[in-house]
C-alpha cells in the first residue's frame, strides 16, 4: 500500500531487512556518500541492541551527503571565514516597497479583499502551521502548540489556530487544508493530541502532518559527524526553512498541485493573533502577482529584537536584529520615522509553483552555520564536553526565500490585530503568556466596543472564531441579536462561543 502525502512510515527499517543487510547498507552509504571518513559512526555497532542498530542505521541512511559534503567542504576550506559585511549591507538597505496602512486606498483594499475571498472560496489556498518546537522556554514540557493561551477559555495554541481556520472555512464555504510541520520531538505527541481531540474539528482529508528534517552536527576542524551517544548521531532540526525540503520529501507540493492549491498561507504556532488565511493578505499577493508576500509590523523602537524586512540592491530580504549595526538601525527619514521600520512577524504567503521551482535550486535556501559547543561520545565511548565551540550546526531560514523571488510584496498590519507571540516564560520582559492573553482580550474587547457594547474595566473577553471571525461579523451578530436599544454591558469575564 502506498504512503499518502504527509503520512509517516509506520514500519521501521529493521522490519524489512536483516541485521547483516542493515549493516551492509549503512556501511556502503557511508563509504560511497561521504567525502570525509565517517566510519567512526559504526564504532559501537557490535555492542548495540537490534533496536539501537535500527535507530542508528535509519539516522545514517537519512543523511543527504550531497548537501552535507558541500557544507563540510566549505568549512574545511575556510570559506566560512568570509563573513557577510553586515555594516556595508545595512547601510545600502532601504525601506521595503510596502502596502502601508497610512497610504492604502480603499479601492486597493476592497479589490484585494474580493480577490482573497474568491481564491479561498475556490479552494486555491492551504495553510502551513510550523509547530516543531517544545515549550521549553515557557517551562512547558510538551509541544508548544499544546500550551493553554485562551484568556478565558484556556484553549491551546493549536485550538486557537485551528478554530481561526475553521472560521475561514465557514466564512468562505470551501475546504482549506491544514499542513502541520512537526519536529523530531513533537511529531508523535502532536499526532496523538489531534487524534485524542477528533482533529479539533478538521476533516481527515484536510489535515496533514509532516516532520521537519534534521542535520548532523560536525566537528569544525575535521568535518567528522559527532555522536550524541553510541547509538545516536548528534542531530538538530534544520530550521523553519526546512519546511521546503520537508514539503517536497513528503510529496505535499505534488499533492497541492493536484488539488488545485496555488498558495500556501504560512504561520508559526507561537502567535495566536494570526488570522488564518487572511483574505486581504492573500488578495494583495494575488493582485500583485507576488511569489512571496510577508506581513510586517512597525518596529516599536530602532533596536527592537525582530528581523528587519528591507530592500537591498532591489531585492527584498530580512536582516536579523543581531546582524543589524545600531548605526544603521537608528537611521531616520526626513519625517523622523525609522528608515528600517518593518519588523518580521513570520506570516507569509508562498506560491506553490515558486516553492516547487526552488526545490531544484541549491541556492534558494542556503544553510546558516552556527559554531557551538556540542558534547559528544568518542570512539571509545567516552563522553566529551568541550569548553569552547567545537562543532558546526546547520539550519535554514524560510525568509531566505524572499531574495530568491522575482516578485515580492510587504504588507503592514497593526500589531494589536496580528502579533502577540508567546515566546518567553511568565516574568520575562516581553512576549509572555500574560502579554499574549491580554492582547487577545484587548482585540476582542475592541470588536465589542466598536459594536456599541460596554465592557467593564479589567474584564477579560474572548470571542470564538466560529461565533465571530472578525470585527465585521461581530458587529453584524450583535446588531441582529440585540432586542432593545439599551446598551449591552459586560461586567465579568466572558467567552463568546
């Protein structure tokens, strides 16, 4: 029986071949694939259990040596010492071409809303939700998507996103598939969570899981892959940019084309204010003929710790806050506003055809190398804990697709309506569960007050998307439900469902 797109393989490698054949295949892969001798990965083979051999064998056979060799070759030839001159690049950076809130005409926005609604109603859009991380920084030992964030309901991050998507499905009367990218540590518990909760209301044909890839850490001096234990390679997730390779590997790009899906709406799990498949963003993307579009918010101050969406040499790209010199960050325009004002919030729209074309280009999503101190087990089984960085870890960033596109679009949104990430534990300065819950409540309070409802000070409010997907629907519902002219007053925490 063939494997459906996004479905993990249930049978392991050890179920289908003998232990001798397994060793032979693994050894051949190492000998023929790697340009650097990596036989040390099998140094403990004879002492491993069958299950451990299968695990290690699958890890080794999963290494794409064509990709890894290129990075190792580059590091060993000292090419990594040629650093990007971020100061020079940042001084050439300009404000991106953007649809700003201040200068958007009602005609442009109306046309975009109509085009976005048409695309969604015609089934041309699917949503990608990147949910590979654990809630470690939140003091939460489960997948971050299972963290409770609803200010009144306690709904999880997964529920917030799925409910918003179901609100879009109801609004536009068409199926909108959800593709969830998990990570090595979150894949199984995420699948179990959805199965236990009846897929949170999604049909089985409209929910696909696919696992993020990993890359081995390797010694920066020798290029030898490090072992985390005698039976396991030191692997780490390949970054949110791994979504492209994972989509292709799981057959989801072909699946999307066969289903007639033209755009992917992309969001990350930690932002519960994302409006799933925002029709305005999708409409602006399609009207402009963009291949990659991204939402941004105005930076609150020059050195805010967010990615900076800029234009350099005619190409849209993102300069991370850690790479942006303060001298460039504080530059202002004639009116006193920041020159580099656009902060990345990791909400994008990608053309499926563009992503498919990028799969054939090794330059579309380059690896970023980070030199880290990585503990490892040597060939004698001794645990080594280096005091200085000894290894290279590799990851990709999805926003590196921006300069690879011929046509891009940047769209400004209000932070209060689109960005309230949950990144840090309670008590931190920013992006905590408390600040996120308050942002959700403040937005929903605003929707109610725009509809003539009075909400008492300090009251927490939460509106389920199936009751009211946006401010317009909330206003219509309250207007039609109201029985008298007397004002509606809310004096206690309220959850509209």
